[in-house]
C-alpha cells in the first residue's frame, strides 16, 4: 500500500483508530483528547519526528517485546492502529495528550512497570522526543514491522535467543572446579567453595556428629533419631559412620513417607473433590501409597514422571504404573456443573493438569498462556492449547486393579484340589443313581397320575408391546424387549401349557450385561417395576358342548427372590396400576416371583394362557428379558426350581424318546434328588469360594474408562480441545492438535519423534505417553529442565532454599540460580546415574556443605546475610507433619503402620501423611503450621511464626497427650534410678533430654529442670493434685517439646 | 503482665523501619513503599517476599495511601438475595407481572426447565430518607439508614451456581484455590489486634450448614495460611486452644512458660542471628495475651442491656445474627481487621436461596438480619466508628425477575441470576444515599455503569488505602492480584 499524500494516509489511519471498538468491558473507558484544530499540521510534523527519531527509539528499545517477536502485556507497537488499542493494562497512548499517555509515564519511570523492562532508562532526549511525538498525535509514517504475511503478527515466535535462556538450554558436561582444600568432601563442595572464595568468605566446619545425626534423621525421615542409635553412632570410631547412617535412613520407609509428602504438595493431593459438596474420594489413597513406594524403591525419576502422566500406556497391565496416574486427577473437581458452565469447567480441569505438570515438573507457569501468549516466558498460547489437548479425553475413574499377590497360585491350587474331590463325589453318585432314575420316576408318577413335576417353562406363541417395544421370543421361552422403551408399557404374552389345571405361575427376570448395571430392568438405573400382572386362562380343546368363558386367574401368595423396599411383588397384583414390584439395588442378578393360583378351571388337554405385564409405576421401568412358567403342582415350588424338560413330558405321555432325551431327563431327575441337591449345594458353595487374585480399588486417570460422574448437566469431557481466544470457550478457534513446548524443542525438530501411534482399537489415545516421552528427553525435549527442577527441589528440602529459590519457576521471572554450574552438574549426575534420586541425596548429605554448622559471625553475616553462598547451615523449623510426627515419636505414641486408607480422626496416631485429607476440613494440626491448602500446586511452604501455633502446642490435646506419654515413657526407661515423687530425679531429666532433643542437658539446664520439678511439685501438692510428681514431670516434658530446639533443624 | 519484657517493648517510631525489617511483614510492596518513602531501596532486585514477610506477617502495616476505613464488616447474605425484592425497585416489573419474556435464555438460572413468566415483587415498596431510596417492606429497620448507605445496583458475576459464584465474590476467581478478600486485606495491612485473630468469620449457628464450598470461601489460597479467616465455632468455645489443657491451672502454665523462656533464651544466645527463633519466643507472649483477651472480646453479655436490645439479642427471630453483629463490633473495636458474617446456611430454604417461595424465604431471612444489621450501623455511628468501618451487605448473585415455576405448578420462587444484583456499602468513606449503576427496566441485567466483582473488590481495597493494582503476591511465576487483570474503583460512591 502506498498513498500519495502522507497526510491523507495519516488522517485515514487516525480515523480508523477512532473506530476501534473496546475489547473488554473491564477496561477503563477509552480516552480520546479533543482533536486540535491544527491536527493535520501536527500530524505532519509528528510524522517527520517519527522518521527522524521516534522510529529508531521504538525499534531499539521497545519493539522486541511489543510487536516484534513478542507482544508482552498484549501491547503492540508494530502499527499505530495496534498501538492505539493499548494492551492488557489499557490505553498506552492518547494522541495529542501526553498527560493521558501511560507509555510516557512508564518510560519516565513515574509509574511501574518501568520501561523499557530490564534495561536502562531511555536517554532524556529520547523521552523528550516521545513526548513531543505524542503531543503531535503520535503518527506513524509507516508500520515499524513489515506487515507482509504478518496476519499472525500478534502471535509470539519462539526464537533461538529464547532457547538460549539458562534453564532451557540442554545440559552440557560441567567441569568440577579443582580444589585441594581439606574441607571439600565431594564435588558439591568444590563448586560451593569456589563461589565462597570469590566473596572472600570461609565455610563453616562440620557440626558435631550428634547435631548432624539429628539433622540427618529429621531431614531424611522427619523423625528424631532413636537415643540408642545415636549413642552407638557417637561411639563409632569410623569416619564414615554418618554416611552409613544416611544409607540406613535412605533405605527406610520413614524416609519415603517424608519425601512423598513433599511430592504430594506438588501433586495438590487430597481425598475429596472440593467445590459444592466436597464429596470424598475414598479411593484416592493408593496414589499416596504409590508415591511412598516409588520413593522407597528409588524408582528412577524419569519413570516417576512418566508413569504419573501415562503409566497405563507405558507399562500396560502394571497396576503400580497405573496407580501413578492418580497424579493427573488429584486436583479439585466441581461437583455440580450447570449447563452453561460445562465447557468452562472442563477447560479449567485441563488447565489444572497442565499447570501442575508445568510448575511441578518443568518449573514453568505454562498456564499463564491460557488467555494470551505468556507475558514473560517464551510460551505461546498455541503451545498451551496443543499441550492440554493431550488430556482431552482423560477422565478420573475408580478402577478395580489387580495387585501383586504372590500367594495366589498356592491358594488357587488348594482350592482346585478340594474342587476335584467334590466333583468326584458327585460323579460317583450319578453313576450309582443314574441308570434306574427314569424307571423309578415313571413308576412313582403313574401312581399319582399327575404332572407333579415342577415348573413347565412356557414357550410363548406371541408377545406384543403396547408402547412399541420390540419383543422377541427365543426357543427356550425367553422374551427379550429391545428398541423403543416408552415411559409406560404393557406386554401381552400368549402361551400354551400341557397342564390341565394351573396351580402356580412364575415370572423370571434375567440379568443382562447390555443393560445399565446389568439389568434386569431397562430403566436408567437397571431397575424395573412390574405394576400389574394378570393371567387369563382358556382351554386348549374347548368342549363344544359346554359353555366356557375365559377365566381371570386369581393370583395369591406372592413370593419373590428380592423385593425393593416399598415395592413388593404383592403390589403387582393389588390392582393399583401405580404400585409395583421392583428390585433396586439388586442389579445384575436374576430375579423371580411366583404366585399360587386359586380356583383355576380344569381344562383336560391343557390350558391356553394370556399374560398381561404392565409397567406404569415409574418412567420406562420395563423388564429386559423375562420368562413365564406354569405348574399344576401343589404345594409351592421353589422359585428357582429346575424346569420340566419337554422330553419328560413326552415320557409321561407315553411317547418314545431317544437316548439324548433320556440322558437329559436323567440329569433333570438327578438334579432333584435331595441327597444330590445337598451335594451339589456343597459344590456350589465351594465354587463361590474360588480364590481370586487380590485387587485394589483406586482413583486413576485414563481414557475409555468409566468416569467418576457427579452432578453435571453435561458430558464427562469434550470431544475436542480448541484453541480459545482469551481462554473463553465461547470464542473457539481451530481444533488443537498435540504439541510440546517449542522452546524446549530444537528449531525445526519434528515432534513426531515422540509421537507414536497406538495399535488400532486401543482404549487410550497414546497422547499422554507421547508427552511423557518428550518430558524426559534430555537432549531434545524437556529432560534437561526436568532434571534441573528436581535436583533443585531436593536441594530445597535439604537446605531450606533451592539453588533456584523459586522452586516452581525456572522462567524469566524466576530467580536465577545462586550456583548455576553446581545445579547443572547435579542435574547431569542425576541423569547419568539412571535418574536415581537416592544418588543425589547421598551426594548432598555427604557434602561438607550440608554438614556445616549453623554458627554465625557478624563479618560473614554482613557480606551474605541470607546465606546465599552457603557458608553455614541455616536452621529452620520443621514442617507441620514433622512437628506432629516428632511429638508422637518421642512420646512413643506413634503408630508406624504404613499404607492404606487414611484417617480423619484428628487424634489418630499414624504418621501425618496418613491423614485423610478432606479439602473442606483440613486437619487443624497441619494447617496451623503452614501445610498447603491442596487446591493448587503448592509453592515452597512458607514458615510463619504466629500465636495460634503457640496456643496449639501450649493448650492443644496432641502436645499435652504426648507430654504425658513422654514423661511416663522416660520414667519407665530409667529403671536404674527409680523415679519417685519425693525428690526430682536427675536421671529422668537426663533421659528426657536424650529422647526429646538428642543430647544431655547442660548443668544449668539440669538445675533449671530440677528446680522446676520441685517448685511445680510442691505447688501442685498444695493445690491438692492427686499425683503431683507425675504432673510436674508432664509439665516439664510439655515445656521441652515446645522448645525451639525441639522444633528446629539445626 | 509482661512475661518477656526484653522482646516486648514497642518499637519507638524512629526505629519503625528497623522494626519492620526485623519483624516483618507486609507484602514486600507496602514495605518497599515505606522504605522508599524513607529514602531506602527495598533491597536487592529479585529478592522475594519470603525473606521479609515470614516472621510476623500479621504485624500492622500501612497501606499504599491513607484509607478512610480501618476495618471491614461484611454481612454476607448467602444464597443470592433477589435484587428486585430488596433494594432495586422496578415499577415496570410490577406492571408486567405474568408476561412471558421473549428470547429468554433458559440456561440463565439453575433449573433450565422451570422458567415461568415475569413475576412482580410480592412486597410493598416505599421511599425512605433524604435520598428518597426505594426499599421493600422487608427491611423496616435498615430503611431508616438509607442515607448512610451507598448502593451499587449494577453488580454482575460470571456463574449461575452457588459455589463458583461464592468463590468469585469472595476471591475474584470462580475456581477454587485463590485468596479471599479478607486474606488479601490482612496480607496488605496486617492487624491492629495482636491479641485476637486478624480475620474472623462467623457462619450460621442454627445448624443450617456452611456456605457452599465451605472454608474455601475464607481461604488464604496461595497466600501463607496465617491470612486465612478464623471461623468461629458455632457452638462451644469460639476459638480452639484458648484454654489450658484439663488439669492445668494458670499458675502452673505460667511457671511452664517461664521455664520455656529461660531455656529458649539460652538457646537463642547460641544462635544470635536467628530472628525466627526470637519471633517464636515472642509468639508465646502473644499467645498468652490472647488467652486473656479473647474470652473478654467474645463475651457479648458484657454489653449494656440497652445495646443488647438494640441488636435484638433476645429475639427468637434474629437473636443469632444479632449476637454475631454485636460481636463483630466488639472485635473491630479491638482492632480486628476483617469480619465476615454469613446469613443463612447452605442452600434452598436454609439460606436466601428462594427457589420455591420468594416471599416466604426473603421475609424470613430479612427478618433474621434487618434489626441486627441496622443496629450495627447505628451502634458504629454512635461510637464514631462508622467512618472507619466499611460495612458491606450482599450475596453471591441476584435472582431472576421471572418466576421459577415447574410445569403445571403455581410456584412463586426465583432462580439464580448472575447478571444483576445489588451490593451496598456503608461507612468507611462511602457516600451515604448514593446509588450507582442501574439494571434494565425489569431488573434482569445490569445495564448502566455495570460493576463487576473485580470493581467491587477494587473499591473495597481502595477504602482501606490499598491500591488493587499494587497489592500483589508472586506465586508460581506470576504476580497475582485480587482483581486479576481487571477492576476499577467505583469512585462515585466514595466521599
């Protein structure tokens, strides 16, 4: 486009800009300055200034982030039109009005954020020029960026420069600084010492072995060392005794329990859904147990990550791997979703997953790119949607999964043996009784000359539905209803029986796997409700001489296999068309109901029967498959008794039957022999006891599995994930296809190297395993960053602060590492050692850096007050779980039982990781000491020091109970010097200190303690307390477990 | 009694900066502000909140500018009160009673198949006060205070269901996991009440349940847990752990505390630079004082009979809410920063959620709250506290002008309406008798000067001297605000 007159061009642009609509109702009103009379002249002068100076200033200082490669804060300087639209923070430039132009305030550093960001303030003449230019209407003579093919001009491009940011670079080998300093124990120390030397600070010498043993135990296991172990350790002359103790602790379950808790903070793990009802997730705990077991096995961290994303796909059939996917579903989930919120809620859920993976595993706030390209990090919104599309169809599911069961074959073999014995018994009975069964039966039958032989299954001639359902009849008499299932229905079934006088009627309803819950009903929950049953009888051979009319049979004495409360079988014959017989909740089972017929007519030659089954009690509560039977017998037959085969009928009628028929009848007769019935019941019972492999019901995540469904007016997931404008489901773009973070993929690299197609017909999509493969690829994918982030987390939990202090943010806004080479070296160590976290733990606790004492001095404090250079060990308070676990441990109240469902009893005694975590009722003992709220991935936990913590320890039940147990326990332990109430016992005080804080009291502490016991004891005695000495000891123990020394890792 | 005089002398004003540095607090921002004003930089670029805010985050801080309000009492009408039956008079709605609305989106409310015709307010309306404010008959007491109240009639929110809407009005986000207004305010300002919780929440004491979403409504989200609301127990001791364990008397506990102080002091002497250890010793002093102060503060029976009667303490209808309002005043008087009282329990007939019978429901809940709320305004005013206390009245959304009516029924309830509701403010520097914004002629949607939840929040912060753009907290790589990326202070209602 080339216009002849620059002024016309500018005026045209100006007019266009005025017409730009506001694009967000939350924005302040769009300001315009009155158009000055001389605006044309001004614009012309402004355009000259633009060419002479402004264009260069903008290009050099602003364009890179605002309209060039990026459009930070949504502010684009590429064209005047875009500039006048402003950014997310609103208008930046108001033509002709410098005071209203925020851009000027920012470059003048009169308002934050100061611009240009992260570089020097503009020169005064540049600022002056900008101001003048705005006063002249801020015209552009041409766009700052070539607009050709720049329809996507606002979209962020990820550049090589972006990929070169420290955390995004692939790991390279890092040389360890050479050092001959005797302080150095391993390479960690060499890195640390090199930095310290630069600052001219000396590191602290190691703390005493007792202090280190306590530090080791508290950090690695969250529990204090056992006094006996401590004693042995202190007496051990081996210089590597502590290293051995570390190995011992690292291999222990308490270590895994403590560090799994750290991971659960990231996984936002809890055992309820949150939102409206905060329903429980009773099967969420297996994921918690998985985390513990994974750490206990030192599962390589790459697999640890992969399995949490796609364990079911990467290790099919491995329950342990599947359990890991509980990670994806650990976040909150709305339990009541209205129709117009369905899409938003689902996108929120995908956002929760990617936010957790992003910040937790990659240290990146990927979710910031939901509404726009990431403001700071090179994460385009497109990357965000391509990533979340991985989980488009992923849902939570409570699944029954097989677990390791080494004794199963043995159990099965034992069962099979007894099964064989029983079968043999049955076979020999049949052998003995079979041959004469028919003749004996015929002899007996002739005497009674009646068909007293059980149920005759009716093979209907016709079955019709009033409401339009399709009824089909199978050769064995079963009638199946398919097709339309109207709100109400009535089935009419016609059949013939050889019975002369019908004395009993039976209806059976069969379980059916194709129906909800296995039927037998076709209602939405698998139920049926038989409202009315009428049976009308006609003679098969009408006697032409006699008058006859159809007789409505009188059904009495209803009996059923099961009756739903309030809906008994009797209701099906009470004439009330709204009452009926139903079977909720016994779905997936066969059911039967039977009646005695009173006063039925006798029709020699057989009876024709017409049944009408009505279903009007509840909406669409029809039966799926049913069968009707009749009998001439009295008294009442068993509901599920065997049916009379037609061959038996033939025999009674004197017809000849073949051998196969005889065998069938023999079998039928044997089945009614009381002795054999007893035997076969035994077999049946035994069959039911067939051992099955052990299973666990667990909340896992996958595709193609039944979703946990709560109250929603929509589906469980959306079929497609779309690119959304501003994160708004009402502004859908194209369908997003899976991709990864461009900044963690080499330019031009084909992403399909991680994307593998699954076999045809696979249950899952394979998308999650694609992501998992990319995540751990250190050379070309996310692996290098993944390794940096996790070693930093380990470091954080050992030292109280990571080498990167912002543990969840390795992006541009995050802190830079204090020791970048050390971090990369550790990350490399991790990968080279098979991603073994234990290897990194060993390196850390084996370092002189970790073993430094906490000693401070003013000089070094002045140079590095926050110990960024690691010249000392910084003491820190135990986390909530460790405070409680230590209280329980020292008092002997701790129940070490691992694994399994947690407890919501606030006074339970297992480790704190076994609290049942209900989001609306988080345990008070945890929350007061800064445990996270579980709603989103937690940051590094804050450590607050507030009065409610003091109140909880001072007055709360936990600390008091523990104090009492601790006092008694110590008294019982010091058998050498029995504790009496007469005189306070120094031996007891000594043992108390050893147990609580891992050392003997100093002489002044001893003195204070004895004085306290004496004074407290006397006062309590005066106050008439029953056992003053004992209570005084409890008071002392209670004081000791509240001390800073008890609560802090030193 | 001062157990620990050494740590408890109040800082001299000249050492204020040092005090802030050592004991705390504040988001780096207010601290940074203060230091900047004093001519000091806020420390090295890139230093995080963690180092400055961790020791005593509840110590009182000053805001970004002098605010009129020092404290907030939020009377939360849980369940969604109907704007057209309370404060938003719509004569056209009265006239169009029974008319079926064309093009009405049936997904607006919760019950998509129960959309009836327009339904007029069942209540009589009258003008009150100098401002001539229309008020429905269900507020005979509050109608006498309209000239102290600023009404925002054009509030709107984003969701039509209780729990996301509750999260939105309380935290600014309709998802779980974000800090609520009370948490942001105490984060920004700390608390003047060092012997009491800084942010107190009271919910229904008649056993009708908690608001939907439970404690997430007063959660600190990603802010440190100390900023979360302390919900008073509806029965028994209002706060846990205020009384010594069974069998321990005050004398015995004091002796124990003295021993602990001596032992901790000796430990501190070997760790001279650990401010956290010193702060923990201090926290025991605070805890001890709280044990003394809280029972007194919570005991409304200490109020003169006349005051109790003003609130309606003995009324069987409103006594429960009266006690909470009176307690709120006592707490604010003692320096508590933020008090939120929820009227009603969960949903339907247990709260303002009048799905079935708007007349009966709103008569009941107005009856439970009208006298106590009016008494609170009168009481604060007579004590000269109203100017410094922002009182808020409102719920999570409004209700539809059409009837909620299942097929074939004559039901007279109203379903949820995210598009319009009224929130009012009193005291704390708001303009009495002001009316901001309007809904359309039937009260269905906010139409003029629409006020988003972010706007309400920006305004609340502003009255307290907090700039909603500057009150930020860095979490997982992003600076978060109560108002996210939006919000404007509603200046026309401010003095």
